[in-house]
C-alpha cells in the first residue's frame, strides 16, 4: 500500500472531541504518523468519537506531572507538528505551549484550534458549534422564515470552519518550513473559519443592497429554481436549476413553459414556487427519479445519511469503505475525500483503544520496563 503524501511527518495530537481529531485524521489518512496524547484521567469519559481516530496511535500521559512533560518534550523533539484544542493559555500553563515546544524544536509547526482564536475579546469564551455559527452570522440564515434559526444536524462550524482550516494551515506551514527551515504557530479560530464561509452571502448582499435573510436568498428558497420540494409520498427532492439553461430545460420537461422566462421575476416568484410545489406533489419520489432520470437540470433526491452511505456514487468513489471499530468489530466508515493520483490516502488501521501504544512508544524513546512500571505507579501513564 502507498505510504501517503505525508509519510515521514510525525504529529503529536493533544486535541479531543471533534475539530482537532478530524484534522489529525486527515493528516493520518495521508500517511502522517499521528500520536494522540491524552491524560489518563480522561479514559473513563470516553470523550473521543471513535470514527475520527483511525490510522492513529495513542499514548496516555499526565502532562501535569514533571515526568509527563519531559516525555512529551522528548516526543516533540522528534515531531514535525503539534495540534492542540484547549482554550488559549492552557498549554502554556501545562508547560507544552508553542514557545516552550519551540525552545526544544525550533522548526515545529504548532497548530492551536480554539473557538474564538488566540487573540481578541472572546479568546477565553467557551463555546460549541452552535455558538460559532451564531457568532459568525451563519445560524441566522439556516431554517425557515416562519421558525427560529435551525441548528444543522452535523457539525458545520467545527469541521468546515475549524478542522479543514487547520489542515490547510498545517500544510501551508509545512510548505513554508520546507522552503525556509522555519516553523510557526498556526492560530485557527473556528469562528473565523465560519465567517470565511460567508463570502458569497456578503457579496450578494453588497451587490443588491439587501441584508441576507433566512430562507429568502438567491440560493435559499426565494425562487422556485433553487428550492426543496415534497413529493407525493412525503419524501423530498432538491432543485438547483440556477443557470437559465437548466431552468428552461426543467420548464420544458415538466410542461411549465409559461415560466421559463420568469426565473428571477419577483412578482411571480410565489406563484411559480406554488406551481412547482404542486407539480412535485403529484408523483412519488421514485416516479420522479424515473421521470427526471439523468436529465441535465441539476436535481437530486434528498437522501438520508444511510441512503447516501448505501449509494453507488460513494461506493464507487471509495467514500464508503470497510473498517473496524476500536473493539475489532467490522463497520462501514467514511473514506478519504482528497483523491491523489500518486500518493492516495487510505484507511489502514482501526481507531485506537485508550493508551494502546503507550508502552511501545515509551520503549522507542529508550525507557526500560522498570521505568515504565514506575511511571504507571505514579499515574503518569496508564
């Protein structure tokens, strides 16, 4: 199996929950050696989502102990990247912050992922996905006009705002280090990253002079051509006929030719939405699949996650792959979305069990069995 584009890169992961572990999963999928470092106290909490810890190693280490910090710093001298997801200042107090690691590893790439960033008035404010979405103006645009803002059923800010920007920042910093020999601190604010998703919304607002509103934008329910519709059997489909050629093709295919020149007509938009809604209500989703088939009009059934995972599309793209959970039971999991022709990423190992690699990693560092047992007695490791 190909080693991956990041083969030879070692990452120490101090993060927990989702944003940091998702980031390091992507690095591990592409060949980096990722060693997750976690305090033995957290074993009973189980606060790590199994599915994002594939391809990683795990060591239990009490960083509040002098011995734990010394071991971490030894590991850091051999690492290329450190990822942490604490509130700003926590790693400094633990003695494993950027400046402290930089002192023993000058070219380290040190990535901090936090809710509101390392600087600014909100740096110490706690939060979760819903808070980052709301602060960045994104939550106000999700949901129906009649109801309150709706919380998405997946972690949009954490991953799109935080994890993916962390991956990008780390790769940019590694590229810079490759050219200059210098490492740096990568400061990822999940809220910053969420605001950065709003470029098109801001541009449309500036060009039209109209503030963005929930379920009332060019690409959010205002017009019939970009909308969702219920079918006869209570299922849904999505229509995305944005370009006039797609809208015209849809109107001609469905017999709504009287509307083909009125795509953006504000006076007729509610009438057109009602007509299209009535049209789709006349057949089941299966009948629409048969009728619309592969017609060139940008339409799709609204699928559940299980339906998406079972689809030929994602199976053919190797986005649904066979793996194991940390107990060794077979499962289907999500594959690697970044496809590289020469150095493809892969799902190689199951998610770790807590502390499963502690003894092996400490042995690699030269510690004897006696030393390791002493660390267990002192609760530096599990």
